[in-house]
């Protein structure tokens, strides 16, 4: 989730000016370019690149670059959310444990276990970070002042291990993989 000067920005808000999504098959990267115009006239631009590693099959990443043509106050929220459904079941997870930066789940029918972990690298001067945990979600909120022409960069690393395909302690496997990527 993204807020600029208290205004929520997403793909359905009135402030949306431009949105493009491109899949670069050669690099294996999904790129999104988004531009919003705030009610005060400030233009906000977000470039997002997403990929899943072919070499490290448990690792995915998101690279965000945010800029503005006028000073503004930004809150960027990043989360792992286990409150998801699929087309086959309204509720897929039986047991869910939420930590500061990870979610551990057990499926209802097959009792498979999985661990999803995230970590961020932030290149923004003078930001504050706050973590929040809910029953099915862990979040990190980054609050900062974005100056005219400044580029704010946040990288999110996500690691997923599943007991069907991985032997050992899933949390330890996730921690090691995310440490290596970070």
C-alpha cells in the first residue's frame, strides 16, 4: 500500500494517470510503471520490478523506485498475507503463526507446512520503520519525506519453503536463503 501526503494510491484511485505492465521474457522480470497526480498537483511515479529466481527456486524479489516532482510525505507498506483463498477452497490454511517478518502455515487437508519470510533493504534517508502483526498478516511500514527529484528505493526479498519439497527446519532454511540473498 502507498500513501502520499495522506492520499491512498492504488490502481483504482482517481489520482491514477498512467499504468503500464511489461513482462521481459529475456530477463524474467515483470515491470510496472505507475504515475499518479495528487489533488495538490504533485506527480508521484513508482517503478516496480518483480522476479522469481531460476537459480534459487525459493527466492523472489521486488524492487521499488519511488520519485516525485514536489516534496511529499510517503508511507509505503509491505506485507505477507496468509488471508488468501484459492478457487478450490474458501479456507486453505488450518494453523497460521505470524512473526515479525514471517508466516508459518499448515494446510487443512494434507497437513503440509510452509514458511514464507520477507526482508527489506531500504535506500531512503531519514525513514522510520514500524512493524505490525495481525492474526494472518505481518507488515512493515516505511514513513519518510520524499524530496523533489529524490529517488527512494526499497527491495523486498521473499523466501518460501514447503515441507513437501524441503527437508529440515523450514524457518532455518528460509533464514539462510534470505541471508544469502540479502
